[in-house]
């Protein structure tokens, strides 16, 4: 059995450390940079196009907590792979939350749950009371996190052979059906029913990617065709004020990728010309 010590990427003495946010722990090495970012606030490291980060932003918007959070580009502390950032999150990924108390908390779902727990008295609860409904939300979130997020790069990343891209795209198509099934366990329009929850925040930003990229670059006619429950949910999320805000933030990022020729550069445009693979579902 492996131990923590035998895993080279885990540095228990160094990672997720509490940072000094006040004067009493002035020796902490990141103090100067983080204080430049924001004093006495929770700091969310993120960029607008990030779907995982948008999950946390949507929770912040729904709960009207913007005064409590500074949303900051990781470049402010040297970027995702800088020594300073890696000391807070050894995965070198965003989002990352540095709480006002100095706990470095990565992983978007963990951050979302922390916000809901820490600010349970503020705004909508976003966590269904009923155990079965809560489990359905957790299920939809987990399917998304485990089976879609790790392969979402097939829609827009480079350094990928054509077969891997096609196989992963087929898997995305399958998982959209699995999520349709999970959503169908409750009447809508949201995943949990009539009120939004953390599950909607988890899924929606990724569907903004899917709805934009798959028709435009992979020839899909309609990503919601044959998925009526997901279609109903998508409409409700688009009509929601905070949903619309996050949609605009992510779309802005995707459109600037478009104008920079991203899908040509990463090889998607050439890959889909290979008719020996299936691209549109
Ligand atoms: N499981 C992580 C995934 C985080 C993730 O993959 N973030 C992307 C942006 S959405 C990222 O940081 N990519 C940059 C990289 O991997 O270098 C979470 O839910 O927070």
C-alpha cells in the first residue's frame, strides 16, 4: 500500500498551508503578494473562461457575496506553475480559494461547498434539505467531475492524437446522456427541482463550452436534441440573472479563443476532416 511519503507530488509540509493574512504571522513567505491582491477578503484565483472557476463564481453571485471575495488572476502571483502558486495548490490548477483565515483550498466543488457552509445564513442555501434530492445533486455533480472534466480538453486542447480526441468526444456524448438520466430523477427546471443548487453551478459552465464548441467545431446539430430534461434546464439557467452573467463571462473567453484561431492551432480543424472517425453526435 502506498503511503503519503511515497507519493512524490504530495508535499504535506508545504501544500495547502495556512498563509498569514494578518500581522501576527508576518513570517509567512507569501504575505506580501497576497496582501497586494486583497486584504481581509477571501481571494479566488480564477479567470473568466475557466469553467471550474465559474462554478464558484456562480455560487458567489447567487449568494450576493461579492464584497467578501476578491476574484484574482493567478498571474498576480506568477501564474499557475509559479513556486508561490504551487505552494498553495500543488496541482497548479485553478480555481483556488485563499480564505480570509488563510486556508488554501483548491478544487472547485470543495470551494463551492465551503462557500455554502461558511455563508449558510446568506442568500439561497443551494443545498437541498431532503437527503434524496441532495444525493441526486451530488450524483449529477460527480458524473460531471469524474467523467467529463478530465476529458473536456478534447473539445479545445492540442497535443492530442486524432483517435484519442474522437474517443474522448464519444465519451462526452455518452456522459451527456448519463446526466440527462440523473436530471430526469427530479422535475425541473433545475437539477434539484424548482430552486438552483450547487449542482447547477457545477454543470452549467461546462455546458457553456459544450453548447458553443460542439456545433461550431465538431458539426453537432443540437447538443440538447434527444435530451429534453437538459434542454429545459439549459433554458432556465440562461434565463437566470446570475446564470446569464456567468454565460457571458465564459462566452467572452471562448470568443477570444475563436478570434485567436485556437481550434486551427490545436489541430481540431484538421482532425475533424478525418472522416474515418465520428465527430458529430
Ligand atoms: N478538478 C479541478 C479541475 C481544475 C482544472 O482543471 N482547472 C483548469 C481550468 S478550468 C486549469 O487550471 N487548467 C490549467 C492547467 O491544467 O494547467 C477542479 O474542479 O477545480
